[in-house]
C-alpha cells in the first residue's frame, strides 16, 4: 500500500506499541525505536523480532520492549485493548470477581481473568501450598508452605501488575461468604469439599441471589475433555463438569481436565460480565442442588 499524502508530505500509517502513528517513508525501525522508546532491547515487527534495521512499511505493527521493564499502565492497557477490543477491556477492568478456593480450579480461573484484565479479584482460601498441589495448581516449588492467597496474588501480579488483589486467608462458611464476596459481579466456586460447594450455593441463593455463581462437579481422571460441559442449574447458577467423575483413591485430579473446567468457569464469568448470553452449553434446572456438592477431591478441606 502506498504512502498517504498529508500537509507535511507522504506518510506511512503504522502502530507503535499499539498506538497509531504516521511516519515518513524510509524511516527505519531502529530510528522509531530511538524516537519512541530509547534503550529498547527488542524490536518486534508484525510478530517477529528484528535483528537488523529495515525501513518501516505501511500497516506495520511495531512493538518496542525494554527487557525487564514493566510497561506503564496506559501502554499495557493499549496492548490489551488491541487484543480484546475496547468494549471488552472497558467492561472487564471495572469488574470485581470473587474466587472461593485457590487450588487447581481457583488458581487457573484467577490466571485467566487476570490475563484478560479483570480489574479486581477477591481470593479466599485458608490453606498453604503443599507438594501434592503442584500436579495441577498454578504455584511454584519455591512457594511451598506459603499461604495460597499470598502466593497466588504474587503470581497474578507478575502476569498483570495492575490487577487489584484482595486476599482473605480464612476458612469460609455459609455465613461469611456473603461478607467476604460483597460487591462482586460474579463468583467462582472452586472448593473440593462437597459440603462447602453446597454451602456456597445456598449462601449465594439466599443472600446474594443476583450474583452469578459458577460451580464445578465431576472433573477427575483422564476422561474426554469434551465431556466437561457447562449447564445452568438455577437462574443465576452454572455447573461445570461431566457430573459423574468424582475423585477417589487411584482416580485423582490431573492438570488437563482441571484446566478445562477452570476455562469453562472463566469463560462463563467473562460472558456474564460482557452481557453476552448465558454462557451455557445446555440448560438443566432439574434437581440442581443434587448436582451441586458432589465430591471432586479426595481430601476434605483443601481446594480442587
């Protein structure tokens, strides 16, 4: 595409760190680097790192990076808006989402939402990171023994330094759930304990009825990933899982299906935040409470 004429002569339209810019024909990538981000170590042009200087072309998308530098909020938001679209980012950055349990499900749901740009995540879990968690939970070996809410908050801020984290290192109860998650736009239930799954559903339906809740049951083993579905079991409650594969000795929770289920949860929450339909594969409002509270872990008290 040829250069466009302006009052100052012909120019090329490019994007530099996702911001539109006009440059003179013949302007090189390294000249743009020196003008827009002096000291940048990496120049990426249309998705590929550049090892040599070349002239910019019409429509080029150029990203300039200083290794180890956290981009300013405006620059990072511009990059996120480019991927999500302005309508998506404006909605999710104002959202407040609660995550009950920071184990395999909760840590993966939080990761997806933080990367998408959700503004505030309210994390609640009383437990600490232990070796048995590392087969499916989003923690690192050097975080063993630390409170999950603290370790997960640290990891999330490395992904998105501008996400707001509210951590509650508490054992949730039916009575405390509405207080801890007050003001949330959506909730993810990520317990392993069937009694707590049921308690959370009852608490939300009794005292937070307008708040969307996404719960999980039936994700153990290595069964078909496509068997994990999303169903609406009440007006404002969704259930993710295959509904049958409870964890038991010799049939535990593994990273792939946990990640699939967490992806379903995060996707329903995003659809709710964006007002895009009800986020379900199917509607199943019969015997909803019988489906909520099935065992997905073999160890009471920790999170899936």
